């Protein structure tokens, strides 16, 4: 399975080029504030009470965006998504700007270089990760400028940052010998620890620069294939052993619990691995609502009952063949809440997103998609009871009683 380009993946065939050792930004003096505590984090009554940055219905994007101009993109995102704008990812800039390449700019004491298949671990500094880090630095400068222009510095507003999760990263990056990192538990552990530390430093830096609270989104488009053992090795006959669910949850939680703010766990897989997703320490689960079937109702219901938020992908990433209204876009969420047996008030706690990243979409549609998502979120917040959906008589099915 290849990560869809819309997720922010742009694998470019390149000559192997050794990467560099990351040097995380100095965060001395940055106060680490607990904005959300996962289920496994400290219950010390003296610890700071979590602030729920994901309360209420509002719209956000999933990270990737068309084009190559970070300032223009940042300005657009802040304007279209006032409640939860995000740091923009622009994979059209080439190698190092894609989802996997960007992660190399965050890792601590690990390096990537490029191969004809993507990325692999390297043992000495080089240009690929340096280029990735340059992209991240430019993106941070752009969002800081746009944030200042909008008068948001020090406002306490939240911003979302994104990173590929440890399992997708381990599935896509190779060891020096050509096998996926996922095949080596020691290497997977080191990669996970490095990502957890580097992403927390990244969140602290952007929080300090913007005077903002930070939400982290972990992208795991390969989670389902990691769990079902459908990945291949260097040859199609060389399969990769499925990762057991409890191990997957452990590695995800290492990264989630290291973050200073709430974490949204996102997948745009055609078959979201909901049993695994809901058992993590993530504050919210994000998926394409069109992929949900009645077989998923119990898992989603359990997630909501446990206090997790839902971030539902309701707006398509490509322009539809016929005009799409916000009412039509809202229907899958309304139907899902009804089928789960929840009151419509549950919609006031739903985040609304496109179904996946918008990197592969025309710019005009990308803007329209965010506007539609914002309209849907506004309707959920203001009057969810007034929303109607058409369904054949007798088609409503609720989750099983527990």
C-alpha cells in the first residue's frame, strides 16, 4: 500500500543522499503545561488540570495543502479556520516536504537519506533531512508572520500541528539493509522514542513562538496494513509480520503521552482500525465518515462513551461532480449520531474536517472545502436538532446494547 498523495505523501525518486543529525531547537525556558492528560498520565492532584482544547463543534484541516507558498497557505488557513487553524504542509515542494520527509526534521538523533523507494535510516549527516528541516523552519516563520498579522500572538488561541505517527513511519522507512523499520522491534522502539521527544520539542517551540496552545495530530494512514500483515518486504514474496494490537497501542501511546497538549489520532484508511484507535490515549479520533459501516458502531460508541472526541471527515478532497451544500455534507455525521443512539447534542462536540489532506486538490476547491467544513460545524454548534436526513424506511440501525 502506498500512502495517498492527498495525505501529504510525495515520494520522489532520488539518488541516495545521506541525511543529517537533528539538533532540536533550544526549548530552555519553555514552560511545559499539561493541556490534556491521557488515561495513562499522572493522576497527581497537584498536577495542572487539563484544558479541553477540543470542546465544541468547529472545523479544522488535516494538514496538507496545495501549492508551494507557505505564507500564502498560512494566511488562508488562519482566515478559513478561526477556531483551530493548523500548520500547513506543502508536499508539492518535493522531497523532504512530504509526510515522511518532514518527520526526519523532528527526530532526535536519527537520520534519513533517500532511496529510489523513499527513505531509509542513515548513519551520517547529509542533505535530505537538512532540506526537510529547512522546510519546517520556513513553515514556522510563515505561520508566525501570519499569526502576528492576524493579531493572534499571545491570544491563547490554539493551533494544530501534524506529524506522521510511529507505525506508519516505521512501515515506510527502511533499515540500511532494505527491510522496513517495522521488522526490527529495537529499531521501532528507538524510532518511537525519537519521534515522541522531537515532536514534543516541536510543539513547545511553536507554542512559544505564537503564544498559542498546541494540539497535535498524529497521522497513521498505514495503521490498518501494519495490523493485518499486508505489507511486503524488499520483494513481494517477503512479507512483514502483523504487529499485534497491544504492541501497536503501546507505541502510539509512547508518542501521545509525551505531548504537552491533546492529541488527535487520524487515519484516512479505507478500513479504519477502530478497535486499536479507540484504546489509545488519544483525546480524539479522526477518520473519513464515509468509511463507517454498521459493524463499526460499537467501537465508535465505546470511544464516545469513554470521553473521546470525534473528528469526522465530511467534505471530499476532490471537487464533486455535482454541487455540494453544507447540508448534504453534514448528513453522514447526523446519520451516524442517530444510528449510535446519541442525542443530536452530541454533534456540538464533533470536529469537522475534509476526508483527508488537500494536497492533491485544486486550490479553489481546497478553499471551498474548508468553507463547507466551517459551515457544517457552525450548524452543529448552533442548532443540531433542526438537521434532517433522508433514509429509507426501516433503515435505521443502532449499535448493540451493552
